[in-house]
C-alpha cells in the first residue's frame, strides 16, 4: 500500500477549503441542542455540594522516544473527587491537560501565577471546580473524577513554551501517562479499573476513561494519546489545537486509525475552538482531514443513539483563552461517558 503521505498536499488543501467555506455547518446543526457556545449563567458560582481537590506526587522518569527510562523525577498532579466521593464506588475518570506556560495546577486554580505567567484572571480560579460541582449536583453529567496532570518537564522553565524538540517531549508523555500516571491514580482512586490498573483492567475499562486538553494539551492528546494510548482511553477532547504542518501529527493519527481504529473505537471525539482563536483554522482542517481519511470510524453529531461520535464546536468570537476552554469543559461533561 502506497504511503498516505503522498496525498498530504491534496488533503490539506481540501481540509483548509472546508474550514474556510462553511465546513462546520453539518456539525453545528447537530450540536445545537446539546452543546453550548457560552456558559449558562451562574454555572461557575460556588456550589453547596463541593468536591475536593487533592495534590498528589508520583514517581516517573525522563523517557526517550522509544520509552526507555532516564533520570527519575517526582511528578505533581491534582485530583478532583466529587461531593460525597465513596471509595467503594466506581467513577468515570477524565484526565484534563493544561496548555503551554501552565502547570498541573492550572485548571483548578491552585496556583494561578505559575512559571510562564498568568493565563487567566483571578476570578477564574475556582471556575472549573464550581462547574463540575454544579453539573454533578444537578445530575447534568455523570459523577466523575478529574485529574490534571503535567509533564516531567513541568519543573524546567525553558520547557514552558515551545522550543526545538517540543513535539518530541509531548510524545514521550505517552509513556509517563501509561506507565506511571494511570497506575498511580487508578490504584489509589475508585475507578472502573477496580484498584488493579494492570493492562487487562485498563483496556476493559476504557469506556470509562477520557483525556482532553487545550492548546499544547490538545497537541499532547494527538501525539501521546491518539498515537499510543487509545487502547486505554475511549473519549478524547481536543480544545484549540492541532499542528498540521510542523509535525504532521494529524496525518500520522489518520494513518494509525486506518490500521487500528476498528480495534479501538472512539466513543466520542469532541473538538472545540473559537472563531477568533489563533489555532482555529489548522485545528479544523486537521479534524476534517481525519474524518475524510477514516470513513466509517466517525459520524458527526451529538446524538450517540444515532451512532454519532464526533463534533467540532465553533464558538463565535471566542479567542485562545480560558473563556473559550471552560466552555469546552462544560460541553464534554454533556457527552462523555454517556455513549459507550
């Protein structure tokens, strides 16, 4: 079979045309009854049924691209457990990644002004936790555990922003995630891995595990999750980010799905961006290219009962910032863990 890369220029041109000339119309029509473009009033206000955020530390290593261990590192992540968390129950679990310049503390506002500078305002600090609390309390989404990880490089200032080799260390996160983060978190917290996060249990429970991220966190989802961890993750959210031209990752994802997609179905693939987001057009073009390259794996829309499992939510006027991504968090809680 001839290499898929022969068709890259034509597919890129087609995808870009679709992105610029109304390529999201069908998806928007399907999404309008479920997904929102702005948050409902009051959803980020404090709730009287408050979940808990816990700081955790785990052992990991500096991996190379072949998964070989280098120097040991202590990683930091944060775990949200919902109000009334019961260690005897089983909870769906979402791994939620930050972007370039932030740390694992970003989503939960534990440390707003970390290295790399402030990327949202102080009033946003509790927004994600309050949103989760309110949606769970109202029965609008399943009870879930939410984990905000980072990379082993989170402690080195020269790695907070894009630099030569960035794409490589995003991909090495695949090993940190599978070998160190999943076993640590899911041995300690009550997930569908049942406290035994061995290979068999992680595969069996993939319908109860999701990964999402914004900007560089979205690139990480493409490079570390789509390419290396699909057997363990059934839901993926890409917010504001896919690099088509620099790394070619979308084409590699398409090739991987052509080979392996039938074995590891994605229960729902959520994509979100703002129409004024600096990464909007490339992300939308990548989404369209993957859909076109993988017929039969994805059907656009927001009705799982009709077999729909993919969308691109275009939020009018939204920029590359927190006000954009908090809407994406709201939207994935509307669809994740409901479709498998």
